[in-house]
């Protein structure tokens, strides 16, 4: 019987040995001390494998056969409610029946207590069956976990001496979501504010009795026909446009219940579902526009905490898009590889034509490289979160512990690289998949065009590729400015390893790292040179301060911003190579993958380095001229 988990050797590698499940299970299972939990790593790992094997079968049997019908039936609005087609309902019903919405919810809240990484892998496996079903699935267990995290962060969850949750603010909603009767969603985007969150205008007002209401319009809300909405709204009045409260600091997070189902079978709505968007792809997924008119709301955390709270959700959501992208890419690759074996041209299967063989091999290599990055990002994000909270069996050292800081650092470095690389590659691989199908790729017969349509939104939602690139660039360069000595040490170490390592693969990875560091050094040197020029108008006493402290990425990093996507691709190639090298050292059978990755990444890295160090000045000069002309009113 077809199984989308067990038919994937690369995924099996991660379940068998590629992920340190001992660490993850230890912290998730509270050191294996609980009566109701697993007793050791072997028991826990066997459960994770059983779940994923079941998900793999379900995806192949219930989702994949319905995917074309789900795409065709789409969704629409009737009498103010979203109408979902029967094919979607049937496929999604199979997930609910399998009790999958409880997957990572803590046991004391009625959940199965699996690690989030198991949930992320389940997303990839389900996405291979159907992307909209997987997208809707991610607004269940993931949102219930967000509720747990928010209540822990605001301190409203009570735990006993052993760290068991005894009382939590959102218990009722968590149970509704776990049972599949409700789901959550994330309401950030507005008509005039997408990437620019500081421009959000939806307003929250507090009445004299302390209660809150939210008023405004939110658009593009995935699974926005749901009951529980995490809404970002403005609560603080700014004194003037330069007051930080006019930007991100003035935002707060609210839980808005959009409706109640009454005992008489009718629904009482507090928020209007205006429309569902007609989209290029992901037709089975509801993308809603909502109108909030003094909708009752509950503040989460403190006033002004909206942006940091949203990041808790967003970091995991971005890793989620990494796994979703892998699902699309894996489907597209497999479809194309199978077609290329079956279709003959000029006397042989097209898979034997050098050009097509090259395309297919690159697709497979990219998928495996990205999966290494996705597993590492998911692992470190989860370890950082759980190790910082005693309720998850961490040692309650909080963010300050060295271990937590290490996991946090890697997760922060890898997350934008993953979101960028995985989503961009999913589009590229889906397009190649279509191309390999020739004329039938452009028809609906094989499903290749559907994957292309489903893929195209991946570099847009949860922060566009450009926003990921800006974040990765800013974190990298500001990190160097904060710790210049570390940077110099890293340059020295990479050069030394590139020359003297006994392992030829390590020498090649070190050369790639050297190229990346050289591009970073170039961008910083050029940026510093521009900054130095500004010193001439300032008193000498302030020079040190300006050069060491007062860096404003928006003002000072023009060249780096221009090259942010190129730098991000270089950083991602470097990160994947590091991860694959670490795997190859432990498991010699992974050397072949690292070699395949390096063969292509080395050439790419040299080209990216050249582009960064030789282009951009002409365009920056033009932009500067335009800026000056605008300032002078010309
Ligand atoms: C199918 C779908 C589902 C979605 N689901 C949700 C959801 O569940 N919840 C939610 O809140 N939102 C959701 N969104 C909204 C999505 O997150 C936004 O569309 C996205 O953040 C981009 O915002 P925007 O559309 O306003 O584009 P803009 O921000 O206007 O960007 C337009 C272009 O300019 C680029 N750009 C913007 N600023 C910069 C800059 N400073 N430097 C360089 N380039 C820049 C962008 O990368 C993009 O290419 C969804 C969108 C879609 C299409």
C-alpha cells in the first residue's frame, strides 16, 4: 500500500538517526519521569514512527486521490459563511478521525505530547497528499500550542511542582481545537499593511470596565473562517510620527472569538466574513477578508507586546512553510521523475537525456539539502523553547542558559534562510516539474500545473522572500558589528580549515564558508566607508560612538540591502553545507549527498560572491539621485 512517509528514504534517515531524538524526547517527556508518559527514548521514538507511518498512509490513501477534486471545487461564501466542498471535507475528516489535531498538545491538556518536529514532518507528509488540507491542518495543533505558549509567556498558566499544567487560560479553546471542532488563525495583514507591520491600523479600545473591542479590516487570512483569531491591533496613541508607539511598539495581541454556535443550531457572529479570495492556487484553502466592528476581544500578554508575541507564532510558522515547501518540491520531483521514465523521445526515456537527468538530479539534491536545513531549524527552535521552560521538562534556566542561547542562535540564523531557500526552490522545482512534462505539463492531466500554482504563494506568505533576505542580512552584519573579533577569528579558522583539514570535504565546505565571509566583509567594508564619510560633519568626540553604536540598518546598509537576496542565497548554501558535513562525519553514507550539494553550491557561491562584489553601484547612484531630486522638490 502507498505510504508517503515510508517511501521516502531521506525522511526515514531523519527518523532513524539524523535527528537527535534522545534530546528532544528527553525534554518533551520531562526526563521520562511521568507515570503517564513514555519510559525511555526507544518507546518515544517508536511512537513517533508509528504516528508518521499512519500519517504517510493516510496522506497517500485519503488526500492524494482527492487533490484534483479539492482544487476544482474551491471555496466560496454563502450567507456570510465559508462553504467548503465535499472532497475537502472528506479528506480533512480523515485527519480529524485519526485524532491528529492533538499531536503536539501536552498530555495534561488531552494531547498526544509529540514533539513539534514530528508535527512538522507530518506537515511535509500530508502536504504531499494535498497542500490546502495540510495548510488547514496547521491551524489546529500548531495554534493550540501557540495558546499554551502565550499563556506561559504572560504567566496565566499554573503548573505544579513537577511542571504539570494544572490550569491554563485557553483550556476550553485548546480542547475545541484538539477535537477538530474549531481552529485558530493569525490576523496580521491589512489592505495597507503587509510587509510593513508598523503601518497596521486596526484599533483596539478598552472600555471603563476593562473589556476590549477590536475595529478594523484584516485581509488574506488563511483558514480565516475559524472561530479563534489572534489579531494584532494598535492600542497605543503616538505623540508624533517619530514616537516608537506609532510603529511596532504600539501593537498588542488579542484573541477574538468570531462566532458562537448556539444551542438552537444558529450561529451568532461577532466578526463579518466579507469574502474569500479567488486565488491562482491553493483553491481548497480559505483566504478570508474580515471586518471587525467593535468585536469583543481578550488582550494576550501586556499592552505593546503584540510584535514579540507574534514572532513566537511567526518563527514556527516560517519553519512550517519550510516543510510545506518541501512537500510541494517532493511531489513535483516525484511526478516529474516518474513521467521522465515513462515518456520516450528520440529513442529513449527522457530521463536518460543528459539535460533532463541533470535537472532531475539537481531537484533531488536541492530537496535533500533543504530538508537538512529544515530539520536543524525545527530541532533548535523547539529545543530553545522547551529548554527555557520547566513546563516542558527544561531546567528552567530561562533564556540566559548557555544551552538555550546556543539553540536560539542557530534557530534564529537558520529560520529566514530556510523560509527563503525552501519557498524559492519549491517554485523553481515545481516549474521544472511542469517543463519535464512538456505539453501535458500545461494541462491538468498530471497535476504538475497545480503544484506550480500551489507553490507560487510560498515565497509570499509568512514574510516575503525579500523580507527574509533583509532579516538574514541585518542579523549577519549587525552580529559582526557587535562582535568584530569573533568575525576575524571565523575568517582565520575558515582559511585554516580550507588549507589544512585532512578531510577533503571539510576543506571544500571551509572554502565555501570563506567565500561567504569574504562577501560579508566586502559589504561591511563598503558600508563602513560610506559611514566614515558622514563623520566629516560631526565633532571628533562623537566619531567612536557613531562607528561602534549608532548603526541604523535602514539608513546605513543601502548596498547590503541591494544584495540581501544574493547574500541570503550564499548564507543558505553555507548553512546547508555545514549541516551536511556534520551528517557526513557521523554517517559516512551521507558523504555522497554532501558531494552532490557542493558540486553545485561551489559554482553558485563563486557567482554570487562576484555579483555582490562587482555590481550595484550604478543602481545605488541612480536611487540616490532620485532621492535628492525628490528632497529638492524637482
Ligand atoms: C494565500 C495567502 C495567504 C495568506 N495568509 C495570511 C494569514 O494567514 N495571515 C496574515 O496576516 N496574512 C496572510 N497573508 C498575507 C501575506 O503575509 C502578505 O501578502 C505578505 O506579507 C506581503 O504583504 P503585501 O501583500 O502587503 O505585499 P507588500 O508588503 O506590499 O510587498 C510587495 C512587494 O514589495 C516587497 N517589499 C516590501 N517591503 C520591502 C522592503 N522593505 N524591501 C524590499 N522589498 C520589499 C515584497 O517583498 C513584495 O515583493 C496571506 C497572503 C496570501 C496571498
